[in-house]
C-alpha cells in the first residue's frame, strides 16, 4: 500500500486543510464594519474635493464589503466536504455560515443598540462577538464526531411545512419586489403602487398571517440549518444553507425595523423614504451605507433560496438532476439581476419616459 493512501495520513492532511479555513470567515466578518467605515471616510474626502483616488477608494471599499462576506460560503463549502468532521470543524462551519450573514447582523445590531440608547456600541459588540467565536473554535474539541441517528420523519415534516410557509412568503415577496422596481420611476410611483398593495397585505387578516409565516420560516430554518451543518454537504446544499442563515437575520432585522423601530419608536410610515434612509440616502450617510449590502444580498438570497427549494421539489418529482440544476443556475442569475436593479433604484437610478 502506498503512503498516500494511508487513512491516518489522509485524515491528518484533511485536518490541516480544515484548520486553514477555520478562521477565515470570522476574521472577514470582524473587518466588515471597518470596510464600510473606510467607505464613508473616502466619501467625506470626495465631498471635500478629493480626487480620483478617493472615488476609487470608496468604490473599492464598498465592493469588498459586498463581496468579501461571501467567502464564508466558500469556507463553509470546503468544511462541508469533510467526511469525519470534529466539533471544531462543525463549529467553524457554522461560524462560516454566520459570517455570510454579517450584513443583516450589522444592521440588526445597529438598530438594537440605537433602541438601547447606545448607538455607537454596535461595532465594538460585533468585534467582541467575532473575536470570541475565534477563541471558541481554537479551543473546540478536534476529535471526530460520532454519527448520530437521524430522525428522518421529523426532519421531513419540518421541511414540508417550511416549504408551505415559504410559498406564502414568495407570493408576498413577488408583489413586494415588484413594488420596489417601481422605484426606478420615482418615489411617487413606488408609493402609489404601495398604497394599493397595502390594502391587501396590511389587512387585519393577512398581515398577522404573513408575520407568522416569516417567524415560522426563521425558527424552522434555524432548526434545519443547525442539523444540516453536522453532516457533509455539496456546494448546492451549502449555498442553500448559507442563504437560509442570511435570511434568518434579514427577516428578524426587517421585522424589527418595520414593526417596532418605525411604527412604535419613531412613529413614522415605512415608505420609500424610510427604506432608503431619506433625506441623506443610502450612499451619503455613515449609518445608512450598511443598508446597501444588506438590501442587495437580501434580495439575491431570498430569490436564490427559493430556487434552491424548487430544485429540491423538482428532484423529488423525478426531474433529472441536470435539468433541476439548470433551473437553479438560471434562478441565481435572475436573483442577481433583480437584486442589482432594485439596489440601483434605491441608490437613486431613475428611468425617464419621454
């Protein structure tokens, strides 16, 4: 038998590769708020007459802040390929998925500390959180975990009801995102459409049902993600889990902002101005800039995650894997187009008809 085929040597090499990935996501997540702070510094420099370097620096900082958290998905995917993960590997993988959700986490944390009267504590809190997770990974058990029996029926039932709630959410979001696309025409067009749609989704019967559906999606999604991160997974499954974890924090952040921050704390309408942080806007305020990566990735992940679910349904109905995967790829491209279009509208892009 050759040395390279030795199980012990293979396990050692696998362990060393995994350790290199343990800290990537939390370190990037730790740096995330500082990237947006760097963008704002460059923005201020531009307003004070900064040249080309300030423009390039601002664009680069914002682009890195949007793209870099997605490296958590790559890390989680690599860790998900481990055949015999240890407790440290599983924890690192879960933290990697958490790192993908750093944008809604930053927004949610900012709102929470604003409500607590400590608006400047959010960055320090998140810095401590990610540093603590790094320490926890370092001291986690590195012994391969024993396989636990799966409760297939319970998991299947949860997935089924998760899908039902997701279908309700998707119907609502189709109208919600269409409403946002009217922002390309202007705030008045967006508000005109919103007033019509609100007759339905803010009715005494529909709104509580929508809120309950989203809260169930959060709870069931967290439960399934926790279970799935103990088992090996391919790239598509990892992408689905990452989207789910992102949406858990996005939904909590959005419900908190709309139902409590706006309606109770500020007593204001959640119109276009509230969404884009008027009058400053998304791009010209040190706090509001955190909303841009959050909105962009939220729209992308909510549509892409739905297509992941659709792929699973297609496979369950004996559609070929090749066809189902092609539908998913098309859905991911569609998700990116819709997300970019909506964020451009929210950042100020307008279409004028002659």
